[in-house]
C-alpha cells in the first residue's frame, strides 16, 4: 500500500447496466461454452461406443441419484451396509434438491432433468463470477484466461453433471465479488445460499467474516496485502459502498462516492449496518441446516458430524490422505500414482504460496485456503478430492496471469490442447470409475 492521497471520483447515479458487464464477460462465457460443448460431444461419442448413455452418466449416477431422491421423496432415506456403515441422505445439503423440485413442479422436466439444467446454468454463472473476480483484480484478459483454465480442468466434466459443484462455485464466486466491491448484504446472502449447497460453504462464510472484520478494524486505511479488497488493477470499494471504475495506475485506495457525489466515510452508519448485516447473513444457511439435522437426528448440534461419520467422512488433518499416498509407494505398479499425488499436492501448495506472495485480496486467500484445507485434510473418499478442489478457483489466477502474458495464438493453442485432453479424460473417467 502507498501513502498517496485519495481523491473524490465522479459518480453516476442509478443501478449498473447488465448489458455492459455481459458484453465485457462475453469472450470468457463464449470460450467456456465452447470448451464444455467439446467435452460433452466427446463424452457422447465415447459413451455411444461403449453402449452407454451420456445423459444417464451426467444425471443419474452416484451423488446425482441422492440429490434426485431428496427432491422426490425428501429426507430420511438410509442405506445400511454390511460393514455397519449407514449412508443417510442427510449428508447432502438441500439447495440443489430444492431447485430440482422447483423445476419439476413448474415445468414438465423430471428431477434429473432439473438437476442437469441447474448444473448447466450454474456453470455459466460460475464462469461469469470467476471472470468478474479476476477482471476486478487483474483485468479482463486474465479474467478470460481464468475462466478457460477452470473449463479445462481434468475433472471439468463434473461442471456439467447434476452435482452441486457448479452451483456452489457460482454462489461462492459472486459472493467473493460482492465482498471485493463492498456489497456486503449481497455477499452475506450469497454466502448463506452457498452454505445451503455444500459443507465447504464454510469457506465462503470465513471469507466474508474475515473481510468484514478487517474492514471494521482498519476502516479507511486497509492493511498491506489486503489490496483494498480489490487488487492492484481495479478500484476498490472501501467500507461497503460500490465502485465500478478502474483505478488509476498507482491508486490502491479510493474514497467511496455517495449517490449525491459527496464522500462517504468508511465508518459511516449506513456502511456499518450493511457490513454487519452481511456478516450476520453469511453463516445462516450452513448453521440452519446443520442445526436442523441435529434436531432431526436427536443428537444436537453435532448430529451432522455423526451423519458424515456414517459415510466415513471427517476431518483428520490429512492423516488418512497421507497414509493413502504413502501406501502407493509399497509396490511398483502403484508408485507412479503415489508420485502423482505428491506432485499434485505440491502444485496446490506452490500455487497458494504464489497467491500469497502476489498479495491477492484477503477474501480470496481465505476462501481458497479453507477450500483446499477441507479437501486435503478430510478423510473422505480419496477419488473425490479432485472435484472437491474444483471450487478453489483463486488458485488458478497465477496460472491465468502467465497465460495472459502469452501471445493470443500461443495462449489459444495451450487452451485448445488442454481442452482436448480434458474432454478425453472426462469421457474416459465418467465411463469408468467416475466421480463418486
């Protein structure tokens, strides 16, 4: 942060116009749609060659069946396994089944169809949210690259499945963008919805809370590394008001314009109220569902942990995952897989260190850190970890910056090659063991 003087900025009254932001995000959204269309086309051809239905693979296997079962019959279904484990559908958060039921009620779509529609629309919303965050912090070229990198992840096929990953990523990305631009109530509301989508909604809550506490503690002058919530390329909204214009080249702190053009101090009563309301709303979704499960099971606030234990899910600090990785080195056939796991975890840690060194906005660092920690340190099924890490899109921003520095032809070649590889791997993966 510098000690440059801040200055009043012109303010245009009225709500933001959507066509402008949509036009700005259009290259990213079109690129994302093209990559996902390629992935689905390869999946269809691969599945047909194996005598399978690609649509069934996307909408009626693994977790998708649990979600449609909740949408149709509600909660209370359990599967008792011979080893004593109890798989209860209370482990699945309710927002996706609610949306599936809503679509089935107001349209001729089935519950599975509704899940697919939600996934497709939510994936586009997630791509737009990722672009909005990256554009706000680093500019539109990095925003496009970040979206394309998210689209070509090896497990990107999950973005088109009737799973909750796309829905959660959309809510998380837009909540983070709302934090970065000072829309505290919107940020808290979206964080609450994210908490109704997946247990990792706690990461969004943590980001909103840390941002709110830091903003409250530091007021107008934010700490070094916080980057005014918005990084070095975009104007920040300090204290909770909106700002949509690009910052001057060396401008890291801005005054917040009021509708009538007067300066609004970051500690103004209206700002404090909106910030407090956003912080209050953020945990309501996750807390409400967890407490409801505890009441439903009769086991109090920790009832949801017992439900997860029935699935052999828990947080052990990464012990089970470390043991699983080390066991891969006990024989030659599995040693390459173990080496791949070590390299993969090392890559994640390296990317996060780069994010910290580049002084990403604090909400992004908190969010990405919590998502990564929960994914790697949980004792859940290890094959699920790649898709559990998929919402941690801030980790892609350093790679997006590197891709954006390349000439357009080279970056297009890199993305196209990765898109083909992702499509082939997704089709192979989904026709095989798939994402449990």
